[in-house]
C-alpha cells in the first residue's frame, strides 16, 4: 500500500532485456528441436546499433551459449545513430526530426534509401539533412534520365530494323568502349570487396562517382554522337551492359 513501510520485492522479476536475449533461438522454436532451429541457428551476421551492444548483443551471446552451447552469430555489424545535419541528436523538442514519410513524399523512397547509405561507415553516426536528400534525389534523376535515353535509343534502333548486338560488349574495339569497360570492371571489383567488408557507404559512393562522372558525363555524351552518325559502330551494347551491371 502507498505510504506503507511493509514493502516486499516481487520475486518473479526478469531483466527487461531477458526475452530479447532469447530472440536468436526462441523465435525458431526452441526449446523444441525444430527444422527452423537446425537450419537458421547459428546465423552469421547480427546487425544492430552500438548503443545496445551490452544490453542486447552480449546477452544474446550469453543466453545462446547457455541454451544451445553455440554462439548465435560470429559477426556483429554496428550501424551508427541518425542525427540532424549539424550532428545533433534528433528530437521532437528540438524540432529537428526528419519524418521519413514526408521525406519519401518530397524526395522519393530511392533518394531516402541512398541518402541513408552513402557516406555511412560501421559504427559512425549519419548526419541527415535536406542537402543530403537533395543530392540523392538528383542522383536518382540522373540515373532515370540515363535509363530513359538508353531505352529510347534501343527503341529507335529497333524501329529501323537493327538488332542490338549482344556480344560486342565482350570484345570492345573503340577506345571509349574499352575505357568504360575497364572502369566498369574496376567498379565491380571494388564494390564487391567493399560489400564483403561491410563498407556499404563507400560502395555507394563509388557507384555514385562512376555513374555520374564517368558513365553519364562522359560515355553517354560520346555515345550520343555515335548514335547520330550511323556510319560508326553502335555503342548500345556497352550502354546496356554498363547500366545493368552498375
């Protein structure tokens, strides 16, 4: 009762993170020996925020070992916190919160996704503001315009009865074709390695730089000239291959 000094602690109290600590195996049917438990446990990568490393991640490992004699995962990927463009913590009191629904309505879902990816690195916070969202929207528009140009060019060639060569991209002859193929191969190699190392932000940055500065600003502009002069070999196979791969 309120005001009483006859107070007894409830004996049936668990740590607030107890059920979360069981998440890796309780969701798969443990303590029963289910097909899901055998197939999915242990897993490989656990992704979470650094602010709950001790509260959740450490306890999942402890309870996983206690209940199954196996650690639940071998790699932990820590993402940072989302802050405003000045590096301040977002809060309704400060009025610096970015509403994701409003951001999607204004800039598009792809722009928001890219803004949250590019420039990020494991364990580091992300400063998100209008500038980053606008830059990502502009990139999405750049990619859309490049795609539209290539599709329209393919349609024009088809109406003229020309077929798209599918093997030219494997054996480029012109200097600009060899150049874009070499740059594309380098991009694929670099991005694959970065993705394996969980460097998603740097991978996105390299894709951005390649598509904007090399593919769109240089190769597509050269391709436009070649497409206007039908006497030269068509760059369409290289345009399609580069767009699909990058």
